């Protein structure tokens, strides 16, 4: 851009000068005058960012690793979607030429999504994978506090126990409470107070 402006300023000199055409025109050397202060500041900031680039990438890498660990250690709600998001982010981090601002934006976005889950009530249909096989069920997640499932026929419900990393089947009373929670989350019923079973304290 500096070169374009410089050439633009020279055009009137050649086009409208009254001096003979064979007269030599002296163009000042670029090293004759120092760069303006604002340009020097931009160059200095750019060089500083280049030096900090490895450190910033390391910080972002640690942040992504911590977020991934939180996902794997918590209730497995919408787990395929969340794992896919982390895999795409890790792949981007592994690319040496990836744009640093884009890495930062994507990392912050991943944290924002996880934070949004913390104060939301969601219901979705997906496969329940256990040692006995796979079944299509309805899931009900209460933030990061609790995760439930109910079979499509409404006859069986379960609660995720994070301490044992297993599902605990609920009684008939709990089954009815999950059914009410699913209807409320789908906005089929008006908001109401529901007594849902919660996982107990973590075993030592």
C-alpha cells in the first residue's frame, strides 16, 4: 500500500512537470528517512506477536485439553456432538499454519457452548449404549447436574451415576417424574415443580 501511494504521488510529477523530459529525476532512498512512529509501532507489535505465537498456542492447547477432560469426566449428555466439536478444535490446533485469532475464537466458542449447557434443560433422542447393547431412548439433561433416560414406551427410566460411570435404573415413581420432566422440557406441559431423583455424593 505504501508503494501504491508513492507511485500515485509521482504521477503528477511526470504528467504535468514543465521540466525537460530528459532531466534526471532523483527519487529519495527509502532508507533516507525513518518510518513514521505509527508504522514503527505496528511493526513492533507484529514482531512481538510472532514471538508470543508459540506461547499463545500452548495456552490454547491447555485450555482445550482441560475442556475435553471436563466433558469426559462429566455426565455424557449429547456426548457425540460435544466430542465432535473438541475433535475439530484439536485438529485445528494441530495445524501449524492455523490462524491464531481463529483458534482463539473457536476455543472461546467451545467454552461458551459448555457454559450454556450448565444452565439449560434439554431433551433429545439418541442411542443408549450399555453392556447389554444399544437402545433408542429419550434423554433429559438438567444442566450439568443430572442426566436421565427413558425408553420410548415410557416403561423404564434411568439416572446417570457419575461416581460409578454407570446408569442406575429408577423405580416407578422416578419413572413418572422423568416422564413429567420430558413433557415440560418439550413445552407440552406448563412449567411445574417436579421432584426428580438426583445422584448421591461421590463414593470415596
